[in-house]
C-alpha cells in the first residue's frame, strides 16, 4: 500500500472527526438549553435523543462531502457548510415558542419531542447531503 494513500485517508478522517467535534461544541452553544447537563447530569432521554439525531444529521452531509469532494480543501469547505446548515436548523427549531417549544419540552424530558428533534435533524442532514451532490 502506498503511504500517500494512507496519509490521505488519515487527513480526511481526522478532519471529519474534528468537524464533528466542532459541531458538538457549537450545537451546545446554539441550543437554548444545556445539552450536556441534561444528558450527563439529569439523564434526560429526550435531550440525548435530540443530540444523537443531530450527530447523525451532521454526519450524513459530512459523508456526502467526503465522497463527492475533489480535493481536501473542497471537503473542508463543504464540511463547514454542512455544519453551518445543521446549526441554523437547530437554532431556528429550538427557538419555536408556544405549545411547540422544543426548548421547554426537551428540558422537561418529553421523549416524543426528543425523537422528533432527532428525526428532523436527520432529515435536514439528508437534504443537506443531497444538495451537495454535484
């Protein structure tokens, strides 16, 4: 095996992992509730489901960027765009008020709302990925 192929793999893989880590950090800032406290301290299943869906939701367009990019820089740019789109979605959805308040329901641990948040994040990720197919 050629060493260049292996180093290429490592650079793309670790960049993708780094982008997911950046997303995890920014997602926790964008949402109006403390995801990590809800998950790790309060054992909030709804928050965990929503957060897990967000991780899958951002991984799908990152995968699309990996397989469709023509260079490392192309991947990095499309990966950043994927994260940006997912964060905008999370920001908007978690700011809905009234009886459809994700902030209130997830903070209360309402599991169906966490599941809905997960599915919405995954759906946006699929649309995000499909839009990158050039």
